C-alpha cells in the first residue's frame, strides 16, 4: 500500500472541520483538503476573520490559524480533492429520515451514497475510504458494494473510524481522546490510519476491531450516555416530589467507582445531533431483526427525554397560574449545550414550541446562536407559519433586554455567563412575582429566593 500523503475529507461540518484541523496540526507532513457542497460554509472556513468560522469551538480558531493554507485547505472542488487523495474521510451528515420507510427512525444515507458514487466515478487509483459519520451498522457493506462495482479496476479499502468528540470540547477531545476506534478488514489500511493517529495518541488508546463492531460501538456509546442522562432526569422528577436533591443523589451515586460521576447532570433534556438519532437508529435496527424487547428498552430513553422537556414547559405554565397567554417568557440559552452554537435537537426548541402553543411571547438570548438560526429551528417544526414565529418570538442581544418586563425567565442552556449576571437588576426589571425556571440546575436558588424570585430548579423540592 502506498504511503499516505494526501487526505481529503468530504463534509466540512461539526465533525469534519475540527477533526481535520487537529489531524493537520499533528501531522505537518500530510496535505489535507476539506471539501463541501455548501459554498457559504467553505467560504466561512476560509474567512480571514477567524471569528467568522462556521463552527464555534473553544481553541479551534487558533489551530485553523496555524495550519490553514499550509497543510489544511478548504475547497468546493470535490472531484479534484477526491482524485488527489490517498485516503478519503466521509464526514457528511446522516440525519434521521423524514420520508418513506423508516421515517422518523432510520438514518438517511442519501448523502453517504452520493459521496460513494462520486468517489467511484472520479477515482483512478486505489484509495482508503474512512467512514467518519455515525452510521447504522453494516453501512460499510453498502459503501463497499457501490465502490467495488465501478468496474474501473480501482481497489477501495473501507474503514470505520467513528468520532467520539463532544461539541464544545471538540479540540480537547480530539487532542486527548479516551480512545480512537478503527474498524476494518485490511490490515495495511488499518495500519495506515493507526499511523496517522499515533502522531499524538498513545498506542494503547487506539483500538482496532472488525468493521461491524466499530460501527455498532459508536451507536452503543451514545445510547449508553443518553441513557445515563434519561436515568438521572427520571430521578429528578422523583426528587422534586420527595424532597431529595438530585445533585446530592447524583454525587452519592456517582461516587461509586463502578458508576462514576460523569453524565449525571439532570437537565431539561438532552439534545444534539447524535443522541436521539443514534438511539432511533439502534431501535430501528433491533426492530428490523424482530428484537422488539431490545427496541422497546432503548426507546424508553427517548420517551423519558421527551417527557422531561414537556414537563419543564408544563411546570412553567402551571406555575404561571395555568396560563402563559401573552406573557413574556425570557429564554436564556438556545444551543443544545454550552460552548457551542449548534442547536440541533436542542431542548429549547421543544420547550419553546409547547409554550408558543399556549400563546406565550418568547424573548431569546443566547451568547452564540444567531437570530436566523433560531427562526430556522422554529420554522422547521412546521407547527405555525414563519410570520407567526417572528411575531411571537423575539431574539435579543443582551440577557438584560431579554428579561426586561418578563413574567418568567427560563434557563435552557448551561452557559457559564448566566451564573454571573446581576440577578438583582434582572429581578427589578421583571413583572412580579418574578419566576425563574432553572432547567440546568446552575443557579443558586437560595440566593435567587433571597432576592425575591420564585425559583424552580430541576430536581429540587423548592417549588
Ligand atoms: C455526544 C457524545 O458525547 C459524543 O461522544 C459523540 O461523538 C456525539 O454525541 P454531544 O452531542 O456533542 O456529544 O454532547 P454531549 O456532551 O454528549 O451532550 C449531549 C446532550 O446531553 C446535551 O444536550 C447535554 O446538555 C446533555 N447532558 C449531558 C445532560 O443533560 N446531562 C449530562 O450529565 C450530560
Ligand atoms: P456533522 O455534525 O456530522 O459534521 P454537519 O451537518 O455539521 O454534520 O456537516 C455535514 C456537512 O456535509 C455539511 O456541511 C454538508 O453540506 C456536507 N455534505 C453533505 N453531503 C455532501 C456531499 N455529497 N458532498 C460534499 N459535502 C456534503
């Protein structure tokens, strides 16, 4: 197998962009080109002003500054990049299907298939093709079938190399991963990718498996993580009625080294592009093989998450004397977690939707999410027309403006800056009684109560 010199990554999104930036930084001898169909996105990656990069990730701008134009390039010329590559990462999005068989459950593989067809059409010499996107188990088989039936004599070796980075900590996770997982059939192809990671990842943290184990491990890792969040969220409801404090319970339970302390933070519900999609995928695969009990088991994780979002909205409505009609609810946070501008599946979207159904006015402040994105998220629900969304939801640039003359403030994302606001000032400018609904358990409810707020905190019996 020839030495790897040129790498192409198809898909300049939340996975492709940061991953290739770090690989480029750690491997100055490699030439890496990230391509995308989306011209605007590529232009943003090439923007001189690094604050205009399409993805906000702490530390990413500094890396891009170092390697862009040296051994990392962003381009829309997909064919040229495929032609020149020794190794091609496929890092395109695989959303849940919104049509046809498997609608609302299975992963939509049309982008992956398009990539495979394009690679097959363009490639003139042997290539290693790496699945980076999260995919249902046995997608590699479909990829293989498309690539091997091109009839042009080119050999393709397929590897699965799922990404475990979490948004907001992408750079840290890439630079210091718990493990790197590489699944494949061809030893030399596997070794070629191992060598790239070995530039900075200790050998013992690089796990190699067969293709299917690698594909399934990614879904299972996300399912287990999401399950922990749903488990603690289920307990948060119990805490609220019994007088236990969910933070204390999580701490006591997590102190058991067999359980561990991470991913036990009660919240308004998990979001992000992966958890729901991957569990739906797992459920779909299980049902395909008639494993209904397995499917039902994992489906509960999502049902619990939906319940958590709904009950948070219900709590607001009930507490505000059973009506939020024309009341002003300030939303602090819209992204699905702190330190990212990503809003995919964010709990804020569902909670807003419930409240808008009850004809509330919502005023949103998020430190990183744009006004356009917030309206796109609401419009994509198709629950009301876009004019109505713009009439009922306002997006503002300051938290104090959001909370001014609000009947209630709801914390939807755990941004650190929310803790340091002048809550006295916020209180003074709100309608009384002034309510705070802390969906992330980040504020000091005792202090808020002393200031005069009526505070509701997820998982605490203080309501
Ligand atoms: C996740 C996986 O962590 C990552 O390994 C995978 O590659 C992609 O999916 P991500 O979606 O970026 O990463 O974020 P993560 O930190 O896992 O959080 C997911 C959601 O769960 C967020 O909405 C977060 O707020 C919520 N969460 C997480 C909780 O509510 N409580 C917790 O204790 C942890
Ligand atoms: P992820 O979180 O998986 O990285 P994103 O949606 O952030 O998902 O990024 C996926 C990127 O892949 C998008 O920028 C999209 O334009 C790009 N993409 C999808 N299909 C293709 C394709 N066939 N060729 C090139 N780019 C593609």
